């Protein structure tokens, strides 16, 4: 008994001395050097209506308050989970109110924290069918253009796959899924209507359209033509989307300035830009053409 008591006291002392919290396999840090850039501090903010941002300077995470609970979009990296949950509390909500988690792409920087967030909330995770397969296994898609760079992440178990154009409803909010493959073949963007009184806007949370690949992987290789075709389909689709406000999965260069202005006034709204989605796709399209030429 004495040995047990000593062991218990030792463990308690380690915790108190900053040895850390008990190891949680779902929140173990991934790519800490890159994460330092992505996880620049950013306070939670109400973007418009019942739509909030609970992410970071280099990774967006969105929260939608509905009459039947919360919808979370993306989950950043595993080590960001605690901060995301703190920000949700700072807004007056609880992680337990999250009923759905929508995924833009099965890469560790956007999906690494989803398993822990789903566990803590009990939420169902929703993604495209190709992405769902990769989310279940925690990454490791050998056909991904960035496969040589990508870290594995905790696999997601409670999943539901949706098709392009399908509407996901929770309470009084319907979110539309938009297949936007290219960056990954399972990439999905999401849109919904947000209202402040009679001021209603269509908000788009856009998956990355960035045509990047690991060393040695070439978009110009004929064997990779389906990725190029997927990108071009997605560019056209994003340009044509109803889009009053854009939330990009990785914030745009101008977003920090927009957030600073939003902290002072929402009239005119700093994120209101009917050309935002078109410009987002046009820049990505130019990047792909440059990559193909090079």
C-alpha cells in the first residue's frame, strides 16, 4: 500500500511541477515548427450574424450557431484543440453543443484536431466521400500531390460522407457542400446564409485551391492530368458561387487588416466583397498555369 501511495504522490507531483497533462494521443503535437506559424494568436470574433471565427492567424476555423446546436468547420492541428475549445467557451458556448464538424480537406493542418474535437463534443464529422476515406485512416494517401510532406494524424471514426451540392441542415441553418478538388481530390468548400436582421449574406468557407506538390511531383506529368482537370473544374465552380463573404481555410493576406477593422466597426463590413470568391479562384488559377509552364 505504501508503494502505491508513494507512486500516486509522485505522479501528482509530476503533474503539479509542469511535467504536463496526461498524454492524450489525439492531441499530440504535429509539425510543431510549421504550427508555430499557423497558430498565431487570434481572439474569437463574431464575423456576421451567428457566424464566428475561432481559429488562428494562419488557420481558419469557423463556428455557426444554429437553433439546434453548433456547427464547426475544420479543426486545425491536434495541439490547437484546447485553444479552439477555450475560444468556443469565451463566446458563451460549450464544445458539447457542437453537433456537426465539417471538413474541408484531409490534411493534418486542417483535420489533425478533428478526432479530438469530435470525441469531446460527440459530433458527427462530415466530408466528401474521398476525404472521408482518408480521414478514417488519419492521412497517408499515397496519391496526394503533397504526400512526401504530409504528417499522419489521429483517425476520425464518426463520419458521414456527402456529395457535391448536398445540403447539410442543423436547426435553422442549411450548409451547402461544394466539391472543390485539386489541392486534394476530396477537398470540399461550404456555404451558408447568415443574417443580421434583414442584412443577409452568403458566406463561403473555401478549401485551399493552392496548386502545390512535394518535390518530384509534377502537375504537368500526363499521369497527373486528373488533378489539373479537377483544379480547373473547381476554379470555375468557385468563381460562379454566390459569395458575399469569404473565409479561406488559410487566411488571405488581407484578412488581418479586415479583422482589425471589424473590431472597430461592421459598417461597412470589412469582409463584404462580392468578388472575393472569384478573385480567390483567379489567383489560384494563375498559380496553376505558372506551375504548369515551369
